C-alpha cells in the first residue's frame, strides 16, 4: 500500500450531513472531509492516483473543480487536493462551504453536489468501482429520477486513502 501521512493512524474526517433540498437530492450518508490526509510529497498527483486505485476508487483524472453545482447519482466520488487552496460548497442551497488546501481529501456520497466557490484547487478525482458515472447539474426536473438511482448505490466498503484500516467503513457501515 502507498505511504500514509501519519504514524498516529488515519485522520478522522469531518462529517457533513446534507439534506435533500428539493433540487439536490444529497444523501442520508455524510460527506467526509479529511484535512491533511495525504503525505507531503512532490508527486502528490501520482500518490492520489495510485492510492485511490489500490483502494478500488477508479477512473482517476486530473481536474479543476467546476464553479457550477454538479453531482453524480450513480457513484460515490472522491477528490484529493494536489495544489492550491480555496473553498467549495457542498449540498447546494442550504449546504456548507469548506476551506480546502493541498493534501485534503473529500468523499462525496452519490447525490451530494459540489461547486468551487473560490481559489485555484487542482484535484485528482475518482469514483468507487464506477469509472464512468453520470454527471448532473442542479436541475429540479432531474431530482426524482436521480434520487431513485442514488438509493440503489451501495456505500463503499474501502476508504480511498487508508483502505481497510480507514474510518470510512465504520462511518458508512
């Protein structure tokens, strides 16, 4: 397994439970924000790709977060911040804004929207066992069909950073 950042064990993620707001379905499971979860290293993009893949989070791609709310109704998503700093909004209207920096990691349950609010975040994103999930913008007409798909997505059983030894399975299990 790839190098982990702390000798003291996994970083415990902050949990953000985001309710359905009538436009964004969100999820009954919380979004997870792991602050400074990745090791300090010059090849952080490669480390995220390798670590995500080792833990069955697939379809990794280099990304700049969109400034438009969007979500995936067919898969859980993860992104690791490679460089930059800024804020993201999770959950659409009535959601939360989170400050992020390099080495932070965010796990989004199927249905939870994400949007860059400020900054220049460069990320590596991937999806749990689904290399080509749908991407939906926040449109009320999509809500009900998306909510039905979201209810059929099983939560991941492997943490994207720490594998079988991470907090994700305990939180989502």
